[in-house]
């Protein structure tokens, strides 16, 4: 899988790597199938949920 960046759309991540879903759930991002996830970037989701984007990207890219 390509490197996930701040601008990567959540729905794209889940389409290519559905095994990453638990990482989102751990941070309280439970609405992965909602309309927002289809157009929301990792950075936008982190901002809404009060999550450090850089730390989360490290975790996403390390798995």
C-alpha cells in the first residue's frame, strides 16, 4: 500500500486496507461508513476528534 498522508481520504484507506479500521476505532472514529468518511481526509478526521495527526499517520503507516 502507498504511504498514507494527511490528504488521504479515509474511504480510500479502508477500500485498499480494511484491516486498518481498528486503528480508527481505537481513537473513537466509529463512523467509518458514514457520508463524511467518503470525503474526509485523515487530517480532517483527526482535527474533529482531537487526535494528533502526525502520531496517527505513524501508526497507520507502521501497520
